[in-house]
C-alpha cells in the first residue's frame, strides 16, 4: 500500500465585498437594463427622455426635447423645471433605491425605477477605467465621475457642482460613451434583435406623444396636437387601481419615509382622485388616526388596509379608460406617412378601450399601413414610451397569424396605456398581459 502523503490544507479567508459594486458589472447592468450591452446606450437615452417628458408634464410645460447621439456620447436637453440637486445626490447612494414611481399605481413612462444609478454606472463599465456624466440645471453644472476602488471593492463616486450660467432652465444631461457605433448600425428586422438606432427611437417618441417637440440632428417633430390630454404623472391616482397588497406597500413606504412628518389617514386619502373633498374624508372616518397607527405587531394590519381600500372605492368613481389618453387616428396616420413612407390610403386604425380582468382600465391602439418597398417595421409603445423590441409575446403570435413576414413592406404601430404593467423580468422588458 502506498504511503499516504500529507497535503497542505487551504484555510479559506472570509472576505467582505460591498454590494455597491453590483451595479458596476456587465452582468448586473444587463439585468437592470433588460438588454445586452450593445443596447445600453439607446436604453439609457430612452430613460432620460422618459424622465424629461414626465417632468415637463408634471410642471404643466409643453415638452421640448433635444437629443444628440454621436461618437463621443449622447445627451438629452429638456425645457422642464430642472432636476433637483437632492435627487442627484440621493441617486449616488448605491445602498438605496430612489424613485417617485415605485409604489404608486399610475400610468407613467419611466420603467427602470433606478435609471440614474444605472446612468452613472454604465459609462464606467463600457469605458473601462472611468465613467463621466455631466448634468446642467438650475444654474448649476454637476459632474459625476465614477471609478472603482479595487482594494476596497467598492465604487468611487466623485460628485462636484459649480455655477452654470448656460443651463438655467430645464435639464441637460451629457453622457460620455466610448463606442456608439453598434447602436447606429442600420436596423435589421430579422428575428435576431439588433440595437435600435437612436433616430428610430426619437421617431417612435414622436409617434406616441402628439403634444411634444422632438429635435434630433436635422430632424424636428413639431406637436400635431399641442392641447392633447393624457394622464399626467402629477394627477392623483385612483383607489380603484389598487389592490390591498399595492395599497399596503404604498402605506408602508409612507410610514418608513415620514421621519417625524407623520401623515394622517385622512391626509393620505385626500391625495386620491375623487377623495379630496372634506365631506368625503369625513365619511372615511378615522379622525386623528395616523398611517403608523395601522401597524400591528411590526406589520401593517391587513384587515385595516382592506377596509380602508373598500371605503375609498365606495366613495369615489373609477376613471373611464379614455381618461388615460388616446393618441388618435389622425396623429398616427400623419406619423406613418412621414416616418414610415406609408401610403395614406392604405392606413387602417383600430382602438379598443375597456377594463381588463385585473380591474384596470386600458386603451389599445393599433395602426397598419403599406409602403412601396422596405422591410416590416413594428413600433410598440407602453404609456407613451417606445419599447426596445416587442415586449408582448401575444403580439408576436398575432403578427405570425396575420402572415406578416419580416421582409413584407408594412408598418404596424401598437400602443397600450394602462395604470400599471406586470413585467416578467427584472429589467422590465417582457410584459405579462
């Protein structure tokens, strides 16, 4: 029998690695953004435009969006109220998520919920050693430089602010990006998705926003309907859009956020559509009760939440689906003629409005047109924001049943408005209807 030798034993050390670094890897960013690396620049351009449009609408300002996309990076300038400095500062803390959309059930554009965190991190991952983003607004110029402290295994985020005499109104975001060539390739409609060119993204925004102005390179899309109405981000949400679970999550967020400025149940109720009147609040009852009083044994009382939601629904009327906003046949037809070379006489438009099985209102609009030459083009949008690719599996099946092949010279535009969408992936790119 061979003599047994004694081997050295590895004594493993237990290391601590900051979770802040998770945002600074290609794998994590791919999950957060929902697309492969070559799509990131266009996906982040989309998030910036989403936030700019929502900000303008909240302030009651007709949106004007200027976008650039070149070899050195991309930028978005808007005419909104300006990005608050505290929002920028808060987004630099990678141990916290900062969002004003996460817990509300309301039809808004922004989908990531952590767009600024991703925006600061992505240029570093793409460029390698250093990421740089500049933000101008409210008379200040913010510079966010990001690198990685390899020894501490955490990101090094340097934020400086100086006076800016150029950008006094609106917000200007300039993202330094090392290679945008892959995002500007000619778009291919084969079954393997290729990155959408920035130009087609801007065109799609023009399709879904009749009230906004978009400028990109030598193109300008003027509003076809400046007075067009849709549900704005600042409009009160409806209690009829909430389930006991989503209302519980919203109340829990308020309780955690209060920090001494406590909200009563009546004050909370008054923020909802149809419940701002004092008489309605008296009918709700619960005088002198604070949101924190709904907590029992370290958690919100489910029975109290269900009873409160029931009372709120009984004392208010559900908004009609049309209140979400209808883009309309005239605007989509004009867009298809201009941007898709569709013959006007071939255009067909259909609209469906109603309440879905989940109890939420929806507006579905679809337009179809034929052009003399070219490949199939499918433009999809959710809540007035283009999607990068087709997020709805049912629509792919429908198009196949219609026998619309990739090389057919047709254009299909599909838009859905709904207070809330249920996504099947972390990056919110696949939709469950």
